[in-house]
């Protein structure tokens, strides 16, 4: 407390969700924090991508790459992927989506290991889906419960549209 009797809020490391008194609040998906920020990276000639250092601890030793919404590649922790599987199965059972969508997601998701240099390999089918080319720049963006890998032009367009919606300027 300071001299006036006010309590200070404890601040955690980047991505932590901290309440007063230093207690961490549980997050609904994993309790491991969130992924935030935008990083420009280079996809190498072999399809490898170095993940931002701040993202690696939550993704190591393995993570899942899957088709994301708006034609990006989702990078999911094992826990987040388990949740996606359960949500997908529940949607199939309730008729919200059909089994073809379930099959497409399952067939096009890959489990990857992060190498000693912090890189993952993005398979060709995922690169094609997201419009990513070898030996070019890509955007690696945090999206709270997942990481997204984007073609820079598409990411800019999607981000601009979201910013306009936040500002109340959506059309």
C-alpha cells in the first residue's frame, strides 16, 4: 500500500492475466496466458518458420497446425486443439456443421514439433490454403487462444476491417 492506503495492482509478464494481490485468473481455454502481438517473419525455402520467442514456451514441445478462418493457418497448443476437437464433434452431433467439414479439418491438421531453433515446418497443403509462398515474408499474429500465420496482404485487409468495426465505422 502507498501512504494514502491505496493498493497497487500486481503486473505479470506479457500475456499473464493477473488480478489484484498477484493472483492469476483462470483463462477459459488453457490457463497458460494469451497470444498477442504481430510479428513479421520469413518463411524459408524449406517451408520452415521461426516462431516468436514469446510464443514458444506455450507451444513447445508440440503444437497443431490447422486451416484457420479467413484463410490463415492456425497454430494451436495441444490443449486448445483438444478443445477444438470437442467443439467440432459437438457441432457435428447438433447438426451445426456436417461431417465433411469435420473430415476436412481432421485431414488437413498436422501435429508438429518445434525444433531447437524454434522453427516449425508448414506443410504445402497449409501454405496453399493460406496463400503462403516459400522464401517470402509472413505475419505471425497472436489471437488470444491461438497463433495465426498470414499472408501479409490478407492480414492487413482483415486487420483494417476489424479496426474499422472496433471504431464503429463498419459498413
